[in-house]
C-alpha cells in the first residue's frame, strides 16, 4: 500500500507540473533526464580521478619539501587506496540504505575537504593521514554510481554508460597533470606571487595552494547536484511516463523489498563465485594499471631523462587513450551481446583480449630505447586494458541488481588493495631489480585478470530472488 501511495503521490505531482508545462503531459516522446544524471556522474567520475592523480604531478615538490624517501612517498600514495578499499563496503551499504543523493553529497564534501587538507601536510605522518582520510571520504563513490546507473538506465544501455563513465575517469587522471601543472604555474607566476605577498601568503608553496583549489571543485559539483538529482526516476518532476518506460525496458521482474539492505545481502556477497572472480580480476588488473597513477613520471625521469615538469603530456596520453577504449569497449560489448544473444560471451571477449594484449605491450617496453617509443607502448597498454572496462562494469551492475552498491563496494574493496600495495612493491622492485622486472610483474598481473573471466557469470544475481506479487516490485515503483 505504501508503494501504491508513493506512486499516486508522484503521479499527482506530475499532473500538477504538467499544467504548468504542457510538454510534460505527453508520454509519446521520452524526456531525457537520465542523460542529465549521467552527465553529473561523468563529471563526478572525472573529479574522482583528477583528485587522486594530481599528487603525481606535484610528487617531486612534495617529496623535496617534506623530505620523504621513495618508500615513504609510496606509502603516502598507497594510504589513499588503503582507506578507499577498507571503506568501500560501508560506503556501498550506506548508498543502499540511505539513497544515492545523500550518500554522494556526503562523499564529495568529505573528499573535497581532505583533498584541500593535503596542502597542509607538514611531513610524512600528516601527509599519510590526510591521504588516508581522503580515501575514507571518497570510498563508496563508484558503488553509489553503480546503484544510480542500475536505477536510471535500462540493462541494454549499461555497458555503454559504463564505458562513458570510465572514459571520464581516465580523462580525469589524464588531465590531472596538465590541470594541476597549470595551477602550479599560475601560483608560481610573478603576478600571483605579488598578490600573495600582499596578503601574507607569499611563502606558501604553489602545490599547497593547488590542493586547496582542487578541493573547491568538488564543492561546486555538490551545489549543482543536490537540487537536480532524485534517487528514483519516478521521484523526479521532469521525468515523464515515456522515459520511465525506456528506463524499465528489459528489466527482469523485481523481487523482494527494496528496503532489504542489510546483513543478509552483505553475507550473500561473500558467497558469490562471480563477485569473487570480478574482485580477483580487479585485484590483478589494478596492480598493473596503478603504474599510471604512481610511478610513470618517475619511470620517464629515471630511464628516459624526461623531467616531471616536461612529462605532463606523456603521462596524460596513455590515460587519454584508455578513456577512448572505455567508451569504444562499452559500445562494443553491447553490440556483441545484441548480435550473439549471449551475455556471458559478449561481456568476456573484450576484457580477455584486452588484458592479454596489454600484458604483451608491457613486456615489450624493455626493448625500446626512447621516451616516445615507451609512451607509445604505454598508450597501447592503457587502451587495451580499458577496452573491457565497460563490460566489466556492466557485469557488476547486472550481478549486483538492487544491491549493486554493496556488490561494487565489495569488488572495489578487494581490487583497490592493489593500489595500496603496488606503489610500495613497485618502489622495492625498480630500486632492487630494475624497471624491466617491474613491467614483467605487471604483465603477469594482467594475464591473471584475464583468467578470472572463466568464473564470471553476468546472467545471475549474487542474491537469491524471492518472487513477490507484482505490486511489490521495482517495476511498480518505476511506473506511475
């Protein structure tokens, strides 16, 4: 009865609004609010990776001013990922429990605060602490985005939407050195320094001010997001019946109550072979990919004598190509599934092919002799790695169903442990065995990721469906 009352109230609000805006009365042409939602998610995805990656552009200045060793810098890089991994399941659970609107607002405000606080670090301990709190604040962002996509998009559009989401993520990382470098140059310029001197801040390092500016970006996003977004399409005043039909197309009959968010779902996560396999995939794949987020500028400096200041574009290019691959792979995965009618095969082809090719490119880096040649191979690596990202993401959303937040939180918890350990292990390997040995380790990790698709089945939910009368399901909530 509560669901019916909610639908009736939503319908009455829609009718009242349609008197003010006649175009909203027609269900013949679907509104496109769902793509506005996707636009907000894409901007958010860009910001998540921008804020994570901008420290790599400042690493030389941070390391020098705070007098950090390579191991300490690696630990500081990894502290974000440790907290991010540990708090992913709680973050996903909070989304399932309290809704995406409140959860994303909390997440972005928290991570923006601690991004800014990074600029206040006085040594290794405080840098480690602020990066850890930054990771804690951001935890749950992608599980919440998965939940939003599950509610706002039809199954047929999820791989494409996932590809677009990860394109903007990769481009956030790609443009981070360029944007943060521009911010550093702005604060280092004579005019800005003169202005800072006039207010008693002339002695503040440009990298510290750069982190404060980066934190403000997230606050601006929240101010635009909160008044626009609603947790369910049926709650949004500008979504018409035709758009609700588009969103609900192809969904399986819903089961269970949408309020079942707690311990039962969490326990079922740990019993799912498919979710463990996807978590293993991300664990292996993230180990190799995190090179781009941590040691790539250092590799170009040590091996090919390209300074960090002059390697902005070379650091960005692999991530730009990776972003394009996310988008192309998302469309490709949806196309293969439509043509073959076999979801498991269609989702597996691009990730497996991509990881194996990325591994080969990593091995080949040892045979090149210039920064340009190495950059080309790293572009190939990033492109092929990300070719399957849309398919992977859509599979998580499909397996997660109405508990996509918890499922994605579990996968990110396991997968992001690689980002925590890789900077430290990477520093140990290239300092003791050389860069070529490290690239072999990365290649082995990519092959391990490819093998995980032997155990992933995106056609089955991780939880047991308990059929309910039609008036209790998701479709009823979606349709007025």
